[in-house]
């Protein structure tokens, strides 16, 4: 049976080029409320850019988000990209899941969110090797967590997203049905861009692991500091981590990642000890 499609007029948020694209009605019907993130690769709307569109259940575009990885976009169909399991590398994973899909899976692995992707039987064979790649990105004590689960498409009818509110969920077309975070994945974009500048597949994974390890080391030091205090202001914590580890000054954005890591990997109560002076002042008004 031929799938029913809804045509929507998309506009590239970078160059403003317009083009109609078709979205399967089934994608929209899978959501009862909220939006679906549709990955738009290079060539779909314009020849130069890739981006996300946020589409509500009625097929109305509610927003756009740029993807700032300047690299040749996915060129292989997911089934084609997955054929040779032995040569599965970062670029081929991006071919299969899309750029934002890959960023989401890395974010989920780092911050301990489970992932569910509904795929064909052919792609189901990738589950083991993909989880091995994911484990390679993290220090040993954080491995074997936040598993990537590949399920057949028909399983979605029985799947209950409400029971998996903290999970990443992608459908068989790699549309992002759910991500349990609101922030942009700037850190993941930066480290992926850096790693893809290297041609050697193993070196790409090493670069990713090194960059993630730096962040985790900062989060671990922050957690140690927090166990020793009742509360601490953000600027004080930034200064202490920077001095103790002799690293470039921690930015506010990086501190937000550190807080999220502590909440997800250690204890939310520890993260709550970090205070913001501006917020405290506003609360007093």
C-alpha cells in the first residue's frame, strides 16, 4: 500500500530557499501532541544546508533549527550504509541515522538517556555493533548504560512513549519523535565536526572519546566539590574547577553540561547545590 504524504513548504533557515517536501502522514499520527523533528538533509530543500524542522500533529511548521556541521551530507540510503558491519564508521552511522540523529544518540549515551529506534530487520543487525561504538566513547565505568534499542517498526503500535519520557525515540524514517531535552546539541556538534576532520576511522572515535572524557573529568571534580559544601555559586564553582584542573575557563554553557551530567549520572540533589546569583536576586523582588 502506498503511504499517504502531507506536503509542507519548508524554508532553509540559512539561505531562505523554499521547497515543498513530503512527510508521511503516519509520522504525524504517531504523535498525539507536541512536535516531530524532521531531519532535512542537504539537497532536500537547498543544495548547501541541512537543518531540522519542527512539525506539529497537523503538519504545520512550528520552528527551525540549524545544524552547523559543515561536511558532505549523508549520501547513502540507510539500508545501503548498513550492509558492511565490519566497516561501520562515524560517517556511515551518520548516513543511517542522519546528522541530528547521530548527535542525539551521542548525547543520550553521555547523559544516560535510553534510545529506541524502529528499524527494518536488516538494520536490527546493527544493534550490537552500535552499542559497542557507543561504549567506546565513554570511560569504562560509564559504559554498558543508556543502551541503544533497535526495534521492528510494527512494535511502535505497542510502544508507550508515556512510559519512556526520558528516552530518545526515532521512527523508521529517522524522524525524531521524542528527545527528553530542550537545549541545542552544540557540544556534540563541535566534537563531531572536530573528529570528522580526521580521515582515520579509529582516530575519529579517539577524538570523540578524548573530548567527552575532558567534560566528564570536569563533572567529576564538580561533583567532588559539591559533596563538600552546602551550596556554591556558579561563578565560584567555575573558578574552582578551572583552577583545580588547570583547564581553560569553564563557560556558562559548559557548566550547564556539567550540571546535567551530575543530575543524570550522580545525584540531582548535588546539582541543586549550584546557585545562580541573578536568579536569587530576582526571587527576592
